[in-house]
């Protein structure tokens, strides 16, 4: 009779396992599948695949170029955005077309459903609900061989892509006294996996980010606000509409009915409330020590760093067609909830507002990305790839671009083919990955046009021309129609 411990066999074998169904994970899964790999996408909740943690907007300057590059390499972010956009603007339209930047406000629920549907359209991607507790690694933790979930399920693979976003030892803060473990509002933090990766010798850093409160649109006085209409026109993020409609998206139509956004401002009364309560903000009261994204500042930062600014603009953005909730863009905060409500009610048009969700800040682990090679594989652990916010970036688009590269390369790794590395001259994704693995990050990294030496020639409107030859070469597309005009 055997007396050794029972080792549970793997329930299924994959070429590539992807952990996390966010913006990096979904692109990684689809890209690896398009390369020809059998992929398992394991994520804590299937319902939150494609969830936008913060502002439901895709694109903008530099970021929109990444969305179109992801699309030109067979990714899904552009297609999902086209299916979910409820307000569209072309930024920089007063300048030359070379710097035009599309930005879309999305219906949060529609976007999520579009992403899930587009992922599940790939027959080679198996979606699995499970919270990953640990990686299965060969003796000495030098090779990734699969994973095990908290629910006790095991899956094996020859490559694993980790895309767990802000979830690794995530801690949420509202004011200086409310500290909750969590990966984002309402979802648990990932602790076991974080501890295992630390034991495996990886260097760890801590960053923070924040999100504003949401409000009930029925409690807003719109007569005091400036209305901003959508500029929807004959624009698609994705070139794929020319050849392919999502097969299982059923009722979804491209470009849903457009909704207006509303503009107001934080004035002197709100600024005074913030100044008087600044020590009770998690970020200013000492509860959080880590660095946040400089270019998505909290309202506390704006008030303290720009004391002479008379007012700060606020955009009220619809969260979706099926809800009255509004996103209060410009008011990211970690003040106590009661103070947040006072600040909101100081804003013209929001005097009687009801707050549906309080804003919060979150601190989380990231891994300094100089620990990765240019294929986004961890140098010290063969077959393990990282993509997205865990590499110290911020933003959906930055996550999607990395996810695509990590997914392609994980797929190529299992096929024993050379990795794909995009040059800085070919794409913003190339700039992003090169910056990460060669320079590292000292604050949450986001893309700007100024990061690219080739910004005059690397544009959102020519991404297909730049990258389709690579996509075709890698067989990321099922048909060669893509190069047709
Ligand atoms: C509060 C908050 C505010 C933010 N504010 C901004 C901002 O102002 N500007 C900006 O550009 N970006 C902001 N972001 C960041 C933006 O949301 C991320 O950059 C982007 O979502 C990162 O994508 P990702 O795929 O790396 O991770 P995520 O989108 O976070 O996806 C992570 C996925 O991993 C899954 N997961 C985690 N742990 C496990 C596990 N153990 N097992 C299985 N699945 C797991 C999760 O369920 C999720 O599906 C904010 C994020 C948060 C949470």
C-alpha cells in the first residue's frame, strides 16, 4: 500500500494558462490561441471578464494608438469598444490628423459582455472560474508547469501568463481608518500567489492608484451643467468589422445609442472642504506610503499642488444604458466617505446628490519589470510570463498591449519558436515593452506620445499598415483579407 502523499492529477492539460480575465489576460488568451495554443483562462469570476476597474473609457492620446495596434495584431479591445461605446470624441481635432486621438466612453456592462463573448468565440480558449492559489513549478521553482486554484482544481501547461492587476496583496483605503483587503471594490485580494512569488525570489514593489465616487444621475440638477454631445461618426476602432461580426454577440449592435456627458467643476467651497480635511485622506494622512500615477492625480493632489487654481473641471460620465449611475471623472479620492459626500454636494448641479459608491485608493504589489526579458518572460522562471498592472503600468490599454505580447510569446514558447519583439520604430507597444524591461519603472507607467521617438510616423491611423505583415506572418488572422484596402 502506498504511504506517500496523494498528488491530485491535473484536470486538464493546456499549452498556455492565463491567470486573470482583465485587459491583459483576455488579450493574452486570445493571442496565444491565435498562435495555435490550447489555452486555459483562469479567473476569479467569469462575470468580471473584461471588467473596467475605474473609468469606463478606452483610448485617448497614445493609448488609442495601442488599441489600434492590438486590433492590427488580432486583439479584441478595439472590437469590444466599438460594441460598447456610448460617447465618442476625437481629441486634438483642431491639430493635424497625425495627432488625432479617438477616445470612447463605454457602457461598462456592454464592454464586459463584449469582451467575454469575443474571448469565448475562440474555440481554443477554455474559460475557467477559479482563484489561483499557487503555480505548479518544477523543483527549485525555475520552471512554471501549471497552477492550482483555491477550490482545489489543478491544471497543467507548458507556459503560464500572470495578469492579476491590482489584486496581489491589494489593500483598499477610504480615509485613514478604513482599510480593507481587496483586489478592487467587492473582490478579494490575491495573497497566496503573491507569497509564493516572493518565496521564489522575485523583487516586489508597491504602487497605489485611486478611483472617484459614483453618483445617482436621478439626483443631479442638469440645468446647472454644460452638456457635451458625442461626436460619433463613421469611426471604428477595429478594422475587423470589414470582415467579421462577433458570432455570439446576439443583440449587440455596433455603436449603441449615444449619450451625453456633463461638465461641471469643483470650486472654492469644495477646495476648502478638502484642505480642512486633508489629514483624514488615506494618501495625505500617512495610511499609504506608495507612489501613485502622476497623470491621474487625486483631487487631494490637485488642491494641494495647485493652490492657485480657481476651479477644477469635473466630467459626469454615464456608466451605461441600463443604469442611472454616473462616473465623477476628476474627483478620484481617498477621503472618508462622509467628506466625499460634502465635497460632491459643493459642486454646482450636485447640491442634492446621492452617492452610490464611495471613491477609494488601493495599494498593491507589482514586480519591477527589469526582471523580465523582452518577450515578457520572467528571467529566473522559465515559461512564466507577466503582463499588465503587475509590471508596474497603469491603464487598460497598456495592459492590453502587454497581454497581447505575453500571449503571443507564451504561445510561441510552447511551439519552441523564437519570440516576437516589436521595435520602438514599429509601434507604441514596442516602446512600452522596451521601456519596461530596459529602464524599469519608478512610478506607475503610462504611455505618452513623448515616450516615442517615432511619434510622427507611428500613429493610430496607420497601425494596420505597420503591423498586419507581422500579424500575417504569425498567423494571428484566420484569413489574409486584412491587407485588402
Ligand atoms: C481603484 C482603481 C483605480 C484605477 N484608476 C486608474 C486610473 O485612474 N487610470 C488608469 O489608467 N488606470 C487606473 N486603474 C488601473 C486599471 O484598472 C488597470 O491598469 C487595468 O485594469 C489593468 O489591467 P490588468 O489586466 O493588468 O488587470 P485587471 O484589469 O485588474 O485584471 C486582473 C484580473 O485578474 C483576476 N485575478 C486576480 N487575482 C487572481 C487569482 N489569484 N486567480 C484568478 N484570477 C485572478 C481578476 O479577477 C481580474 O480579472 C485603476 C484600477 C483600480 C483598481
